[in-house]
């Protein structure tokens, strides 16, 4: 199946009152497992590569991007490529040629005025190159350099400010701080559904939930009903992936062939993807 655009997948999800899930790719096995999980239940999916993942690959975007694109093009479900949490302007400007149809530009660590200025400039470039652009207002937390917790004053996204921000920057999707946090290894985050509804009514563009791994299934489904359209998931995959590797090596300490333990890791990751997709995509 040909690579699809993120804008198309988001528009379809929004029209169907559901969400599309975007899963973080770190290794080739991540991309393969994500697509396998999506194929299990027959729904679209977004493969997203973060700036941190690019740094892990030595700062080179093209190898992991092209590998992910190849997996996407062989998929039996619609798949798009998204470049996530980009702070580096040089990386942003590689997105179009690397095959991405969307990018999340992250200036949320800056003060409001600086965020608007930098994001507006990024949005102008993205639109000139045919890319959907997502940005963040508020501080989801859990990432390096973000010191506000998910429930601290000033962390949550204000609906009035969000409307002003969207108008000033011209972005196409907005990541909002509504109670979730990046890198959670327990599913105990509590979402503010009333705030999600207020944000949905305040801005004309789709809302994005980051840090979704830490949100319980029922709350995640309720968040989608309240107005979340794109759901970002990363840590849950890594928990499944590394858990399977640990279990295998604990039982067979003599194995040196990585294929032996990466295969069950990829299967466990795919099962996690399929389970989470049933929550947000149906």
C-alpha cells in the first residue's frame, strides 16, 4: 500500500469521531511491530520518529526514515510518517525530502512569545513544503528539560490562549497538556476531560495527546470522546519490547544471536500496538 499522508489519516479519524494513533519508532523492529499490530485489527497508523531517536542513530535521519517508509509501503493498512518533537531547525528542514508528511515542532519549553515566533516560522516553512505541522502549548512534562509536572500550576493548556496561539502560528494540530506526562511506566495519569472539551471547542484544529502510555484504557477512550484526535504512544512499546528481551535472556543466557530475542520483542510490541489501537481507533 502506498504511503499515506498524516493529514489524511487525521481528517478521516476526526470525521469518524475516533483517533489515529502515532507510535514511536526507535529501531526497525519497532516499525515492523507497529505495522504488524495495526494489520492485526485493520486500522491506519502513524509511524513517528522523534528528534531523540534521530540522535540515537548518530544524528542521521535518512536510514531510519527510509527503513520506516519501506515498512509502511509494504503494509496492508494505511500508514504515514511523522517527525516528532523537533527542536532543531536543521532537522525540521530535512523532513520533506526524507519522506515525512507531517512534523511536530516543539517550542513549548520557550516562553509564550518565543514559542509563537519560532512556531510561526516553522509553520510557514512546513506549509511551503506541503507538510502538516503540529505544535505544543502548555507543558506535558516527562521529557528532559521540562520541569513542570503534569498537575502543577501553569502546566495545563489554557483554552483562550490556545485559540490565540493557533491563530497566531497557523499550525494544523495542537498537542495539549491535559494531565498526561511523557515516559510514564505506570498507567495512572488522570486526564482533565472538561478541559479537553473546552479546548476542542476553542480551537478549530485537531487536538493531540502526548504521554498516552501512562493513561488507562478507559480514560484514553474517554479522552478521544472528549475531543482528542491524535494519540502519541511510545513508552508502552518499550516496556513490551524490553520486557520480552529480558524474559528471553533470563531463560537462555547463552544466546548471542539477537534475532532470537528481537523476534519475541517485536511480537510483544505488536500485541501492545493492537491492544491500544482497539481503545482509540474503534
